C-alpha cells in the first residue's frame, strides 16, 4: 500500500509544489486548503503523516493538531513563517515531529519526511511476541488469545480487529479506518459490519471486554489499563 500524506496549507502554490514532489516519490497525497477540511479528511481517511501549516484558514494548524491527537497517533510536521524560538517550541509541545519554516524547498520537506517515516518504520519492525495486559494475553506468533489464563477462540476477523486496536492503545479508530485496515479498501460493506464484529469480540473477551471502548459518533479504541509487553 502507498504511504498516504495530507498536505494542509492555505497557499495553493505550496500545496501544488509539495504534491508534485511527493507524488513523484511514490506517495499518495491529499492537498487540503483549510483546517476544517483537514479535520474532515482525518475522520474519513487513514493517513501515515500530515503536513500542517500553523496559520491555516478556518481553523489554524495548532487547533487541527489538537484534534488530530484525539483521533490518531500519526506524525505531523508544522509548516510556518514564524521562526522565533517560542513558536518553534510551542509546535513541538503540541506533538509535532518536525517544524519547517517558510520559505522552504519541497525537496527539503521530502527529505525530512523520509527521516520521520524511516524512524517510525524502524520502531515498528521490532518484533513483539506477546501483547500482555491485565487479564488479557495476545500471542502474536501463534495467534492465540487468553482471558484470565483461559484460551478464547476468535474468528480470523475478530483476531485481526483485536490486534489492530491492542497494538495502538488509546488511539481512536473510525469505523471507516477499521474497514479499510481489516476488510480492505475495496470492501463494500457498511459500518454495521464493524459494530457487529466489535460486539462478538467483546462477548468473547468477557469479563475483560471493557478494554474496547466506544468513542461515541466516531469509532472505537483499546483502553490500556496495564501494559507489560514481553518480546
């Protein structure tokens, strides 16, 4: 699958320049002109990285980044005309992976994106044999799940769903994101498919079903109460 990147900037020329360079590199790029549109796209699509102008129209980049952190753990980079120390530090405090001041070259942005994605991939490549939480053990090698020491039997889709959520604790996934990850982008089912599988998964995990929390009006997340991963 292609890496998908959002480019949220109020300047059309900047969006066009970045899209051209990133697309040539093989990335899938969604340019958006304002903060409101950026939030709508985050709710609808699954991104690997975002470029956010700090002074976006409608809703500024800092506000967008706060909303993003509630929905996803993807890395983002601030694009800004402000190069004073206070602004840069504020950007990093909001969770930015990088802060690039304007004017910049699209190739410079590309280079920084590659560093972030490479660093993120290196972390994800570290194998984890067990995902262990209080009363819940997921053996990712044998695809077995234990609740309070007793093995429970899940369907392949239920197991994939549990693994997706448990590997990203406290990250909220929309129903559409779950459909895309588990069933694929070509699947023509509805949100009810996700709700049905969440229900049967919770039934199988009782009394530890409260690990899976409903985020009303959006989707689901795995709430991490206890974490002791063993490799």
